[in-house]
C-alpha cells in the first residue's frame, strides 16, 4: 500500500512538470509568432513600397522576395522552431515553476531532485516530500495560472498584428495587395506578377509601305501622367519619342505617318514599359485616299454632301454613301466588306480609283480590301465604323394663347402654333371640336420650297361664325408632321376656348380662364370654377393618354387609364351629391337660375357616366367627346351661378334685400358649391405640388449631368484638335469612341427631358431635349469625321450642349419665379377668403342669431386657411433657402415674408379666431380681430410683391438675349407667312410639275441604274447643279437651289387670285406681326440698338393689311419677300452688335447654306496651314 501510494504521488508530480513544460513552450510559441509577424509585416511593407517605386520590375521582385523570405526563415527558426524543439530537463521546469509560484518554497524542485535514475527514493522522508509538493501544486491548480499575463499579451499582440494586416490589405493602397501576390508566392514568374502593364495594339504586324498606322496603348493598373511612344526605324541608332494623346476611353493613341521601313516600337508610361514589337512593311496596296458623298433620303430635301477625306460614316438611315478609293499601289480589284458578311465589288474608275456605294441601314462596320499578289485579299485600312443618325420627330406647341381662355361669342381669337423638326416641317394642322362634337381639321401650314426646320403658323378663329352661347366651348389642339416617308407626328396638349357673357367686370375678363386651384369663400372669385377646372384636367389627362400611348408600357398605360376613370367617377359623385343637395334644400323653386343649374348638372352626370364606361373599357379615345359634353354643362351651371351671385350682390348692395323676399340666397348656393369642391381641389393641389417637386428634383439632377457632359465634351474637343494637328492630312480613321459614349449619354439625358416635358407639359424641356439630341448627332458626326471636319462637328456639339445647359439653367430660374407666383396666388386667395369671412360674419351680426351651419362653415374655412398658411410658410422657407444657396436676388425679401408670418402669428390667429365666430356680445372685438388678420395677410402679400420685383429686376440684364429671340421669332413667323403664300400660289401648277418630276425620276433610274433607300438615282445626271439638289417624285418639293432664279421658288403655274378667307386670315395675322415688330422696336431702343429697319417693315405690313393690296398677288409676294429679307438682315446685325458669337463661329440661317465649293476651300486652307507649320521630329 505504501508502495502504491508512492507511485501515485510520483505520477502526479511528473504530470505537473509536463503540464508546466507545455505551458512554458506555449508562451514561447506565442511570443515567437508575435515577433515573427511583426518582423514579416514590417519587411513586407518596406518591400511592397519599394516594388511600387520600382514599378514591380522583375529584378526588384526577385530581390524583395529574397529579403522577405530570409527574414521569415530567420525569425521562424530563431523564435519558433528552436524554443519549441530544444530539450528542457525536469529540474529546470521545476525551477521555472518555483520562480513563478514562490509559495511552493522549493518543494517541487526537492521532490524532483530526490529522484534517482528516473525513480524516487523509497524512503518515508522522500514520500512525505512528494506528498507535500503535490498538495502545494493542487493549491496552485497544478501550474495552470503561471504566465497568464505574458500569454495574453502575446496573444493580443499577435491578434492586433493580424487585424492590422487584414485592414491594410483590404483598405490600404492597391500596391499592398499586388505586393502580397508578388512576394508570398515565389513560385510565380516575376514577370507575371506585375500589376502595372501597358498593352499595345496592333503589336507585331505588317502594313503597306508608306501607309499610316494608329498605335493604341492601354495602361493597366495605373493612371499615367505621360505616355510616350518610342520608335526606331531600320538603320537608325536610337529611338525617337512621340507623345501619345488620350483617346477619351482610358487609353492613348499615336499616329505613325508614312511608315517606309521596318520599325521597332514600344511604349513607356510612368516608368512602366511595354513589350517591344516589330512593325513590318511590304509593298501591299492600301487606302491612300477615301472620298465620300452622302446622298441623303429624298424626303430630307438635303443636297448631297461631299467629304474629301472620308472613312467612318455617320448618316441618317436610308442615306446612300458613295465612296471613291485611291490605293497606294496599282491593284487589279477592290471590294467593300460589310460586317454582315456582304461583299460589294468596287468598280474601276479613272486613274486607278475604285468606287462603290451602299445604303446605311444599321450600325456596324465596313472595310476596304484590295487584291494583292498571289491572289490574296489584304485589308487596305482598319475597318471603318457606321453610325446611324435617327430622324427626330417634330415638336409643336402653341405660342398664343398657350392656355385655356375665356372669350366672347363675337371675339376674334388668334391662335399661333410653333413647330420644329430637324429635317423640315411638312404641315401643321389645327384640330378642333365644338361642344364635344365631331372634330374638324384645318391645315394652317404646308411645306412649299425648301423645307423649314422651324415654322410659326397663325390662324384666327372668328367666334361669331359658330353661334355659340355662354358656357359653350371649343376644344382644339395642334398636329405637326415631318417630311419622312412614314411621317413623324407630334401633337400639342388640348386647350379650350370658353364662351363667357358680354358683361363681365374687367378684372375677371383680364384674368382669363381659371386653371384650377383657389378655394374657400362663397362669392365671386374662382371657387365656382373648380368643378369645370377639374373636368378640364380630366379631359387633358385622357387626351394625353391617347396621344402618348406608344410611350407607355401596356401595364403603365392601363394603370393610368384606370386612374383617370377613378378621378372622373369621384367628380361625378361630387356633382351628383351637389345636385341632390340643391333639390333637398328646395331652392330650385326660389329662382329660375337655380332651376337651370339643377337641370344642367344631371346632364353632366350622364355624360360623365358615358366617359367612365369608355375609360373602364380601356378606350380613352371614346371618352373625350362625352367628357367635353360634361364640361359644357358644368360651365353653363357655373355661369348661371355667377350671374345669379352678381345680381344678388348688386341688389343687396343697393338695399333691395332679396333674401327676405325670396328665401334662399347666393350664399346658400355658394355654400353648396364650396362644400363639394374643396375636397377635390385640395387633393388635386396636393398631388400636383408633389409631382412638381419630384420633377424639379429630376431637373436639378439633369442640370448637374449636363454640366459634366459639357466639361467632358470640351476635353474631347481639345483631343480632336490635337489629333487633327497630329494627322496633318494622313489617312487615318475618325474620332475616338469617347465621342460616341458622350453621344449615348447625351441621348439618354434627352430622353429623360422628353419624358419630363411630357409629364409636366413644359414646352421648354422639350426644346432642351431637342438641343441635346442635335448635340448627340454632332458628336457622332465628329467621331465619324477627322481633321477640321471632325473638329467643327465637335465644336458644334459643344455649343449646342452649352446652349442646352444654359436653357436648363434658365428653366431653374423660371421655376423660382413660378413657385413665387404660386405663393402669391395662394396669399391672394387667402385675402379673398378672409374678405369673404368678414362679409359672412357681418351678415350674421345683422341677423342676430346665426345658425349652427353658418358658424360651422366659417370655422371650417378658418381651419383650412390656417392649414394653407402652414403650407405657404414651408414653401417660402424652401424658396428662401434655394435663393440664398444660389445667390439669387430676392432671397432677403423671401426671408422677410417668412418672418412676417411668424411675427404676426398668422396661423395661430386664424385658429384662435374660430372661437370668436358666433359668440354673442363679441361682435365688435371679433370684427377688430378680423381686421388685424386681414392686415397681416396684406403685409405678407406686400413682402412677396417686393420679392417678385427683386427677381424681375435680375432678369432685366437679359434684354439683349430677349431682343435676339424676339427677332428670331419674327423671322420664323414672317417666313412661315411667305411659305403659306408660296403654297397657295403653287397649288395651281402642282399637277404639271408632278408629271415632270415623275419623268425625271424615270430618267434618273435609267441613267443611274439604281435607286436605293428612297434616294433618286437620277440625281447624278444634274451634276451641274451647284448644290447637287434634286426634285422629288410626285410633285413633292425636294431640295432646290434658291441661290439662282426665283428667290421665292414659285412654280410655273402663274399667279392666281387669293380667296377671301385667305385674305382675311392673312390680314389678321399681319396685324399680330405689326404688334410684334413694334414691341421689338421698343426692346431695341431699351438696349441701345438702332431699330432703323423696323419702320420700313411696319409700312410694308400695313400695306399687307389693306384689302386692295391682295388684288395684285405679285405685289403681295414682293412685300412678303422684302419683309423676310429685312428681318434676316436685322437679326444678323443684332448678333454681330451683341457679340453673341463667343467662339468666332459664322451664323447661318439654315444648316447646309454653305456651298460645297466653299467648304472645300476652307478644308484646303487648313491643310495648307498644317503643311506650313512643319512637323515635330519624333
């Protein structure tokens, strides 16, 4: 038993020693790992930074690998492997334990030393020593607590180093990650781990002798400051350096000209060198010169355009491109290879040239191939790109009236439409319907002569011819079509002419038709128009859905139709409720006016039912007519109500007092109207403001995008200018892909603006969208052309882009004015409501005991007014912040307005005054309180008036731009008048000319042998025509030369008399133009410009306003022509005087007016300058 106990004690003390040994080695391991990690991390950071400086060259990678792995090996052996595997005696471990646990008092060391030969002495003393040592070890948990602090410290250091390494690799500079890949994987080739490289195109290749080659370099992993192309021709001792220019797509390019010998080349950028490549030369045919002629589709009316140095193609779909290639060497055959796989054989021409033509159908590429020796086809040049420019659809809007208006039944209403199209407006139609009846179409412009891209056409509606009554309406919209084979079509919004009574006070007549909004009250004002205003909005929404159906997805379109149907249903329910309440109150027996209202409203409900059925059936086109019929009935009811209210007030004001005699009064009917319209109106205004705020935010985002596009286009222009200077007449391709990328982004912005224009109904956004699309087309043409032609197109794109940016900036300024005007109208409505409340309270005080309904309605009105004041305050705070942020005039005045609301506590006053309504004995106090409230509202209106004046004063500095725009509008208007005159004169000879044109077409086909893409091949027969113009078949006027012969382009049908209706319309429009000319004269005097030409124009117009002048059609034509020429000269003079040409550009009335001979001279001039400037040595 003693022997067994001794063995047990022996085993326990040995286990304690082994456990302490393991813990000691754990401490050494963690300390070694921490030291090794710190050393490796420091060495890695130094090595990676060195590699970054040395650009990861192979030698540097090998050297840093050696350094890093030496450090790793040393620390691994010294601080990890050696401490772990060296032998440690039990006595030393016991001593280590005694040192860390002094309470053992050497008992463990004594117990271990008592052993001999691995065994303990079998004595009672030894056994007691061991037992005591074991008991002491048990108290210290057998040594498990020793070195805890050291182990934790080493673990923390190791964890911290690991975390720091991970953070550095993930969030640190990129070269650390590349360095880890290069240094810690030594088996990888040093050349393959370099993250910085420069790829070269085309690399090793063979080209035709004396041809040009574009070298492209793309840096990878870094953004270089300078990229240099080094070349060495055979026989030269050293390399020549040629700086490369950016291509706009992240790469660089350099052009090697006239490569005659084998050339070795490489590229170096920021110390990173590409591989070395060999450019071999052989006597192979190549493209020496490529001439192109664009034969545009016949409907465009454009003359053919020649490019002396062609290549890439950017043209309308349907354009026939005729190419003539001159090879560097004589070759038996040539062909055009399209990317679709089609091959076109080229016909042999004079002096070894080859010719072919193809029609632009879709985007792609084409290449020129020559037949070389051994019957092998070789590429004559890199493939050329084909970009398709799409014909923009027309746009149209009404300049006048441009909104819904009220007119008398005998008034003359002048309607003016403006249409734009990039290739010419074919016709403008005025479509109208009376009282929801069938639509009639009236052409107010048709093309005659060369197509006009901008047209202004007017038409006068003589209301007395329609025999309309008060409340009747005429709905109208405009349609514009272009000259395309499948004409593009655009429509305006729908507008209304509402017939009003003759007797209407000046303020209401001047204010025009209500546009919705307003609220409260019970007399006069706009409240009574709310039902019809909402119905007009429904008609407009329905019309827009029919017009814009192609721009919606099927699901979105159906959702919008259902939404309009729900709105119509809600309005129908309101009208039904109003009708029922009128009948329930029995006021129809009190006056004939009430009876007429009660009869009109059910008819409106029936029409609304029919409209809802069509909308529910997803046939919005069938809903427009009943919607207009409902609108007519609502307008009649509102006009009856207004006349009754006016008479009621006049009699009450004169002391008659109908109320005591007839029972129900105007107030009863006004309360009914107000009750049923407030809810709909408030919902509509809330939604409208929300939509407007969303659209404003999108406009702000697009403004930032346009600024960025303009900046990048300016850089692209600079690149093209450098590229043009470097090429100096060489036969290389066109612009870079960066121009095409910019074009795509500009087109995307244009689509966004077009969508916003459609959703908000803002014509200006549509104009900016067209500017952006034209800028995108110019960008594509600049990418297709090279040299001065490409630079000119890039400059044109930049100018249009800047114009679009400035116009959008102007739209932002107009938004501030619009929002301020909205706030002023809301404050005016508050003042009107406050006046109405005061009148009602005065009426109640005369009665003595007001009814609960009267008191309740006034309190509800005050609650609505208090809520409106809160909304106005939020709106003004936002306007003030925006004006202050943009540094706009009027910011201080807007802050004063918000301060007025807060200092007068207007909202709190309105809420407090609810308790004074109908309180007996408080009439005088309530009246004084209401007077103070009215003064606070008036003070707020005054502050807003001051803000409006400050903002308006800012706009006075734009008078010169306004004068130029007015002159340009007058040019468009007068030329459109002249074209309508031409059209009427050409009608008599149209048939004969059509036959002649048809004969020309037939002959052209026989001569040309081909007619493609809608292009008349016979155009080549008339090579003597300076413009290359041609006539379209079927009598449709094509492009003609207006520099020779009859300047008006009249046909040979002879002069014909004007019909009386044409004379009446012409004279009415002339009067409008006289007013515009006089206004332009006043504007010119204000800016200090001489209006000397305008007086002669006014005299000519007054002659056209005399009926006797039209007895001589030739004299009318002469006067029209003089007017157009005079206003064009005036516009040109104003542009020159106002120095609007900031870039030295020549302003032309129409694109394409420059003769091809002049273009060729300009290009030759720039080539001469380029040759004269010499070439920098490479």
